[in-house]
């Protein structure tokens, strides 16, 4: 099965995970902005790597449209984010809010915790983070997750680890 990982990465975490996966399974890497249906038509399996972004799976709609037009046989998604993998409810809610019930069943999806990198973050996104940090600071009666989120917004951190690619690598090796 010929496989490509199409990815979008602003601050490098998703790209790093895509490269780690490519180190384990034979596949090509392609930036989302360079992907076309014609290019993807050369592959049997398309994996889309992206980030969680303000409650959204960033560019999922665009990736789905590209894949549908390419005729690729298999499509899977992985996302990176500042949320720890252990926060399963938050991660599952994110998938539920971004996929239809049918897509949840038919599109394999994987989550890999990453972190926050302010150094490489575009200016507009830094502003979004600042606003979120301010809102969290003013919020009273924060639960444990809220406190964790507030802490996470304070500065850059990296909780990525090669161990988190294992479920997707196993899925890709099944073929
Ligand atoms: C404006 C903004 C919003 C974000 N929203 C979320 C979010 O809702 N959930 C989450 O877990 N991480 C969130 N993150 C963290 C990113 O998902 C994380 O840093 C991701 O790995 C970035 O990927 P990249 O380095 O490939 O661009 C957000 C980051 C930014 C800058």
C-alpha cells in the first residue's frame, strides 16, 4: 500500500510527529498546502496530520475534500495538541465535535500530545493565546483541567514523545 502523510504544521510539532512516523513505516511526506487531488491519487492511503486549534481539528474539511477528490482507498487522521493524552474525555469530545457519527466509525483517528511553542507561533495566534490566558485567569472555581489549562498557557512546553505514534504506526503496519 503506497502511503502519504499530508500535514499542516505551524510550530513544528505535527511535522516532527509526521517525520517520526515516516521513520517507522514506508511513506512519503507532503505539506497540506502543496497537496492536490492529482498528487494524492498516486497513493492508496492518505494520513492527514494536523493540530487541535481552538476546539477544531484544523483544516479537516479541506483534507477530507482533497481525499474525496483523489479517490484514495484509505484515509486516517492524526492530531497533535497541548492537551495531555491522559485527558481522554477532552480528546474524545474534540473528535466528536469535529466528525459526524459515521465518520467517527469509519475514519481512524489518533491523538498525540505535543505542547506549545511561542517562539514559532504566528503573531495572531499568540494574541489568541493571550486572550485565552486572560479569560482563564478571570474564571472563578476552575476545575483541575481548567487549572492545568491556565498553567499550560503561561509558556512554551514540549510533552511530545515518540511513544504516542505507536497506535497509528500499528494501524499502518496492518496493511
Ligand atoms: C491559538 C491556538 C489554539 C489552540 N487550541 C488548542 C486546543 O483547542 N486544544 C489543544 O489541545 N491544543 C490547542 N493548541 C495547541 C496546538 O494544538 C499545539 O501546539 C499543536 O501541536 C501545534 O501544532 P504545530 O506545531 O504542528 O503547528 C492551540 C494552539 C494555538 C496557538
